């Protein structure tokens, strides 16, 4: 069973207990105690058959085969690259068990056990079986450990029939008689015993394993050999690696097996080593059963100790007085938590935390288990923890069931009702209830809403946002989340009431927490730091020395503090420490060697990510920086005849788009030259990126079209004489910008030489920038642009539109047959895709089109990038066709930069858009040969389609067998019904004695159901085997160097955290020149140390990938260059002709006073895009 997003596991001691008890030779397919999860227990009965051993299971006695083990030293602890192995064999059934654990060299930051993770918590990831062995793979759920555990069971080398061939008494007698008959003159001939057979074969096998053994053969007529094996064992010996031939004299001889050296992986050597152990056990068993001395008796080493040491499970914290070796069965809740009955209370709490974190879907059931064990143990620790969790609104399954019952819904029908029905039942009961009853109903509705994660139900339960708890519920937050997360969860729609409620919710949270961050954000739209000192913050978080804390471990420390000290003070402290850590981390990089971040305008985090990504595209960046060379000249060339984005672009659009490109050039120049650590894109750039330009005619209509936004802005290329360029520090918000954004009039005082000179001394030289536009319309347009950015969910559409605007602003290089403009930017991303349409009963037809990105479908289950691409490009029904038609796609040309849009929006059960959060695993290297326009490739693709069609059919058949209304798989349901029917005869007897007519069930019905159950289980086994074969075939279909020519390297990934209505974007970009990944999160640019967080993101903290960008490997240096910095140094020496000081003399004009400015000089309305002409009066 592959690992999934919500999957429980078990602690290392529980895993070891199941490992030692599990017998794969007799385990039924439906009850695998090693990898299956136990049925849930509701206090009365289990939800399915218990995971118990089959009656025929061997009670194993494992002993280690030291020569094949690699055990940790007694004082050795786990670390990166550590690999340990235990090889053991059961003395009773001779089943071989090998357990290995390896700690990866990347990602293993803090291996278990440690202070936070006292034990490994292992989750099953995969199973691999064949006729001779079965292998199970597990992984530790601790992201800072990620230890991989591999368990392999191998059947005995010698089967029962093999042993019978070797040791049958009659056969041994015949061999003895044959030797006497063939060689009557030989002395010392005696009949061999089974013990002799085992001992002599063990001697031959041991000699074959010695590399320096020169004697590798012996005569076939050897007396001792003939006594023990004769000629009727020849086939068996040859299967074991022996070879029969002739020596130089023509005499028959036997060659010993010839395994490879010890260091070479060799199946033959492995088999012989296992055979030697088996023969050792068989010989010792024979001697013991016949009371014979055994001089070669081995010294057995119990494997349990070695297994425990290897899994770091030997000295865990136990509850006093509890003995696991007793026959008393543990309470079912222990198994559900992946724990053992002798665990200490703290380990029980740890087990609950891991299960709830790894399997949040079943979190309420695990909370039930925790509460039951706390009550049964009378544990103060567990009772306190349960009470704490309950106070934090952690729900138990009992709470949820009671809430449903309060609303008139039986628990077994929970999944069959939707949110509308629940709210309808709530409202119907509300009017008939007393005041106390209404309060209980509201609590029940809130519980159901929380359990279903339904904003609709929670809003109905809250009615209004009046309290801190209601504010958290309205935003979909909880009390443990930090202030910056509250802002990220802030989302509004078009309804003004919703916007007011959202702001009120944030305001209530800010007041309750006394949060300076949230109060500042409500006032200015910006997140600012706290007033708490760094020293106080470290003291509150119990960090004695911040310099000694590794950046990779700081989040673990934060999580511990949130659990131990939840509340606003902890949030403040975390924000202060995080800011300090960020500043220190940035301080480790020189301004020349680290990119700058982009400060958000409030809801423009996605635009910031997009701009950072475009900056790394070398030809795009160079074109923007040298825009004057590529700019389309409307004055000399007139309107464009070429289409851009399939549309003819009017002159006013081109003018606006050219202004946008100029804005982008100014930003890129600042990103290259500014000292950082961050710069803020101008408001004009945000408006032009998200708002649609309007024609000049639309501007003359005034209030007739209040919804139109004029962004038809052009830029004067130079500043008016006497007006200083805006050289404020771009890493902060200037007072002018702040005032403008708040909609107040901007006063324009005279610019003194002193002020101009101070500006030069206080800030490094920057590229010329336009003064901030003072119009009241600026705020209106900026708000509308932010709203458009917030509501835009189609990532591909935004990227396509921005690229189209850039293309429209430059000179064309020509046009294609459809009239579309050819240019440098189109060549970077453009690909040609051929659709092959296959209508039923008709000949296939094709159509070609060009795209700048591949759009994937929303995932409905965890998948990978190849499968997601195949779902779009391989054969599938065309949903928009008027008649049944299948279609597949082929790439006829491949771009230098391949953009893949990962659509995350799909319709939920209620018909409303929801976000798909299923994982799509990305690959560092992507080979696109499998989608190329090649007949040989197409033939392989078609074979894959057939395999996938068969795979879907098998999976549907398996689901039909396994999925039932009872929640138990089909065969188990049949078994349960059959077991119940078998008791009917007893009921009939009782009924007859009472004078009641018996039920009269057909006698064969119970046995018929048993047969059907066995038939279904057999069919499931066949299905699983065929599914594995098909998946293996599909995986191997495009392996090999001939399918690795079109090689792409992952360059950038866009991430989103939140839901369809709100959230936060950031991007991760690979610096190929410096071989590092960086995370670009608005103003913060940090090194991304965990590659798995990018490739295999699935948790809320890791975010959801929404866009992936790959670059052709053979031209990557030509097309991507993330780091481009040329920081200008501050000029310290004054210019020779500069005025060094300016002090007003007595009687001269006093320093500037805003109240003294004439009203005529205050501009409060007008065209917001027109550059202001200030009035200067000396």
C-alpha cells in the first residue's frame, strides 16, 4: 500500500512486536498485522475483523546470522548516511528475516530518537513480492529524520520435499546398499543418518563460501558423499549450485558452487549463506531429538535485542509493573495509536500526536483512544492533555456523533447528508427549541461544521462575528496560528458585507491578542514588527542563546512553544525571533551575491512571485532592460497589423503596455542595483499588470461608466527641470507613497539644493523614477488592482496576459500564417501541439495550435508529474465534443522553457469551487521524449494506453469487491454474515421451544457465502498481482537512453497556501550557476535547504504547487540566470559645485510649512496617470 497524505503508522516498539510475530507464510490476505491498520474500536466492538495471527502461524524464534549483519556499536547513535542491518532466521520454520535501516544523506537533520521524537514512527510506503520473498518498505514520519526501514521475508531454501529427498530412511538404505554393491572391496562403509546428511552438506556449502579455498571439486564416487547423497540427490544439488562433470582422467566429479566475492551482490552467495544457516539448525535439531552429542552446536544470539538496537527501540520509557510477555491482550486503543501497553504516559501522548498529525482524517477517533486510555490508566498526564486538547476545540468521534444526533442525524448516515441538509435540519429545530436548547443546537452545529471543515456551517452557527472565537472560525483559523497567518487567511469576495465581516474578524483578533502587527495591518495594510525586544522574545521562548540555534531547527522550537505556551505573547515572540533570524541569514550574504525581495502592496504576493520568476529569464530580462531597442514606435510605424494574443491591439493598449514595460524596466534596474534586502514595485506597475486599459473615448464618458478604470498611462522619459528624482530608499515605504496610497493630497514644496544634496548622501544612486502620482484616483485604481489580483485564481491566465502585454509593446519580427506576431519573447515559451481526434467509426483528424504552457487537470488523488501530464496528453474522451470522440496530444516542437500550469480548482460536492490539495510529485529532471512526434514513441504510448485502460478496469473491479455500505470489505462482510447465519440453527431451537415458527434459512447458505468470500479473496489476490505487473510495465515503458534526449531541468515552482477565496503565494527558484534553491516570499529571499519540500510538497506548511517551470538542459545557461546584481556604492564625496549647507538667515523664508501653501497649489483631482507639474516659487 503506497504512502498517502493521511496515513497512520506505528512506533518502533509496536512495529518490532508485530515484526517478530508476523508469519507471511500463513497470514491471510485481509489480515496483515505488519502493514494493515487495526479496525477501529468504539468501546463495545471493533469496526472489522481484528488483526490476529492465524492459528497455523509459527511462534518464531529468530536468531541472528552475525556474518550477514551490520549492527550499530553499543555506543553508536544514528546520524546521516548510517546504514544498519540485521539478518536472522527462525529456528523453527527456517523463515529468513532481514531488517535494514538507512538514514538519508539529505533531509536527515535530527534522527530519531531525540528530545522531541523519543521513538521512530514508521509508516508503510510500498510492498514488493515474488514467489520466494516479500519486501515491505517503511519511512519515519519525522521530517527531520526520514529513516527508511526495509523488511524482507524469504522462504527456506530447503523445502519439506527437499528434506525428504535428502533424509528419507529408505533412500538412505538404498544409497548404502548401492555403495556396497558397486564397491564391495571398500572398507568403512556405513549407512548415513539424516544428521550425517545435514552435516556433510553443510561442510560442502561452507567450503564453497570460502574465497581462498583452492579445493573446489571432489570425486563423485567419494565414499562419504555416496553414503549421504548417492545419485538420487543430483537434481537437488544442481539446483543448489553444484555442478557435475569429469576430471582430466574422465572420472565423474562434483564442482562446488562458485559464488562471487563477498563485496559483490550475488544471489547465489546469499542463497548459500541462508542454506548454511538452515543446515546448521537442522543438524542441531536432529542431534537434540536423538540425544546425540553435537560438537559443532552453534551459539545462538537472540535477534530481538539486535532488532531493537537497530530500530533504537531497546530502552524506551515504560510504565512500572507492566509485563508485555504476559498472555493478556492489550486494549485495542493501544494498537490504534501504534503503541504498546507498557508505554509510559508521555509515550502514549507522543503516539497520539503522531497518529493525529499523520492521519488527520481519523483524528477524532485517535482522540477517543487517548481519552479512553487516560480514563483507564487514571493518568494525570493523559487526563490533563485530553482536557487541554478539548479546550482547544479538538473533537472526538463521540463529540461528533453526539452533535449529529442533536441535529437529528444518525451517525451512520453522516456521509450521506450535505451541508444544506444539515443547516435545514438545524433551522427546523431552532424555532421549536427553548433558549437552552437553541444554545445546544448552535454548539452542535458548530461541532459538525468544524468536523466537516465547512465554512458555510460555521458561518451559520456564528451568525455574526462578535467574539474572538467567532472571528477565528469565520477566517478558518485557530488560536495557535500566528498573526501573519491570520492576515494570509484574510480573504473577501465582491460583497461589501463580507469585506466588512472579514476586517471585523481581524480587528477582533487584534484586540483580543493586543497585537501590534494586526493593528498596524488594519491601519496601513502593512505588517510591521513588534515592540517586544529580541532579548524578551528569546526569554519567553526559552532560547538561551540564539546564535547556537540552527536555522533548520528553529521551526521545531517554535512548534514546541506554541504547544506549551499558546497565545498572542508567543506569537509576538516568534515573529521577533523569526525576523532576527531572517536578518542574520540575509546578513550572511553579500549584497552582490543575493537577490532582493519584493514588498507586497497587500494582496500582490502572486505578482511578486511572477516578477521574480520573469527576472530570472535571461533573454526576457535583457529585453526589458534594453526596452528602447525593442520598443514599437507608434509614431513612425502606425498601428500594428500583427495579432498579439490572437487579437489586434489598438494604439491606446500598446501605449499602456509600453508604460507597463517601462515600469518593469525600472523595477528590474532597482532589483539589480539596490542594496536591498527588498524593493517595492510601484503602484503603477500593479495597476497596469492587473487592470484592463480603456480607450480615450471611455475617459470622456465620466460617471456614465463608473466601473471602468483608466490605466491608459504613458510616461515622460525625463523629469521636469528643477524637480528632483524620487530617490527614496526603496526598501521602505516613503512618506509620499504612504500618503498617496491613503488618498490625501500631496503638497509639493520647493526643492532646496540642501535637500537635493542630502538625498544624494542618504541613499545610493538609483535609476531615474517618476514621482509618485498624487491623484485620489491612484488609491481607487490600486485597490481595484489588488482586488483583481486577489480574485484571480487562474495562474496560467495571469502569466499569459502579462506576457501578452509585454509582447504587444515590442517590435515584431514577422508574423505566422495565422497573423500572430513573431518576437523574441514568444520564442522562449512557445510550443506547437498537435491534437489527434479519433471519432467513433470515422478516420482520425489532426489540428495544430501553439501554447505557452501545458495546463494540467486538478488532481483527485496523490500522483506525480509524469502521470499528470499523461492524463492531459494521452488518449482521453474530448468533453466538449458534440459526439463521442477521443483525442491525444503530441508535442511537435519543444520550447527552451517549458511552463506547466497545475490547475487546483475543481467543483466540490455542493457544486461550488474548491481547491484540490492532492500531492503532485515533481521531478528534478523531466524527460519529454515520451510525448514527442515520433512513430516509435507513439507505438509505446498506445501500448501504455491499453495497460492503463486495463488498470482502471481492475481498480474498478477491486473497488466493487472491497467497497460496501458497512465500511468493511466484501469478503469480510460475507464472512461476518456467514458466521451470523451459522448461529440461526441455535435460534431456531430456542424459537421452537417457545412455540414460535423457526426462521428456516437454507442450510447451504452459510457455506455458499464462505465459498464466495474465498472466491473474492482469491480474485483480489489475482487483481493485485496484475496491477503490480501493469504498473511495472508502465514505469519501464520509457526507460533507457533513447528516451532521455529531451531533458528538462526544474527551474521554478509556484506555491499557494490557503483556499479558493484567500491565501498566499510564493515561489522557489533554482540558481543553476550557484547550485542552490531559493525561496522568494515577498520581501524575504531565503535559501531553500529541503529539496523534498519543493518536489514532494503535501502539508499545509509546504504549500500546494500551482505552477512548475522547466528549462531545456542543453540551453539552460543561455536562458536562466537568477542572480543578476550590480549594486552601486554610496557616493560619500560631495560634488565640487554642490552647496554643502543651507541655513535660512534671519528674515528669510522659514522652513516649509504645509499650512502656508496656497490652496491653488494643492492638487486633489484629475487624471491620475498625468505627471504632476509642480509650482515652484522662490
